[in-house]
């Protein structure tokens, strides 16, 4: 067993409405929502910091944005929508993820949360685990939303998580649901479990994740 496990949040631990918010914001701004789909979200937005994702998505859709104004509008509207969705509780933790976190914690495995999203803490803080305890409290280290020079697929966030745990990268196992995240883990010298909840096992394997599972209950850890 690895000394530590590092978890992305959106799509791995919590069924968050990020994809829904990105698509709705695109539609409201009239920037070509017809081209938006789950594969598009995974390729250009999932796992990336908000502004990087907005820039990448608009570029992929062929939306001209010479001064970055449209990307800022897109990212800002998406964030406003996410805040509303968090407040209304329109998300849920994956039961298999909670079971795995509790099992690993009971076994003494050190845990870190490492999401590019600055909203990850707000989601985890609303998932109760026990009286007075939330999902956020299960982690020994938390670098979610950290200001880093580059987002995934750069390994900076996972290297920061390993450093926060006081362990070398090779001692850490990453859990990711996005190709960008899987590539980031591999680039950082870490093994990566791909979590294919969106029928995307092929692209996760291509990004270097091994093994790839559709439910965390399939793992014997």
C-alpha cells in the first residue's frame, strides 16, 4: 500500500455541478453552447484552474478573445452559478468515495485533497461524515485552489500535496477523473488511479492512469 493517497475532488469524491455551470454560462453568453458536451468538458475544462479552462474552451470553440475579456466574463459567470448551486445543495458525495476515504484513514494512510478548483473546500465542508465532522476534516493536507504558476497537466498541485504531506512523490498515489489530472500525476512521478465515472476509461488510460475503475469499490486497498 502507498504511504499516501492524493485525491482530486470534482468527479472523484463529489458529484459537483461544474460541467453544468460551464455549459450554462456558455449558453447564457451565446458563445456556441452547441459545441459543449461531456467530452468537450473533459478535454478543455476538467481539472484546470478556472481562467485556464475558460481560455481553453473559448479557443476550442473558435471564439475570438484578443484581450481576454470574454474569458473573464465566462469564468466569472460560471463562478457565480457554482456559488448558487453550492448554496442550494445541488451536489452529492459519491458513496464509494466516502467508503474508501474512511477505509484508508482507518488503515493509517495519509490523505491529501488536491483540486484546482477554489470551490472544492466549500463542497467538502458541506458533506457530513460524522457529528461535527465533514469530508474536509478527513485530510491530513489540503492544497485545493492553491495559487500555483501552472495548472494541470502541470504536476505542481500534486507536488505541493506531496510536500504538504512530507513525502516524496513516488510514495503517493493520485486519484483523478480527468485526462489533464492523470497526466499531471504521471509528470510528477506518481502513480495514478483513473476514476471513469463518465464512460471515459479509454482517455484516462491514454493519459497514463493505471488502473482505471468505474467505482472506487473495485479497489482492494
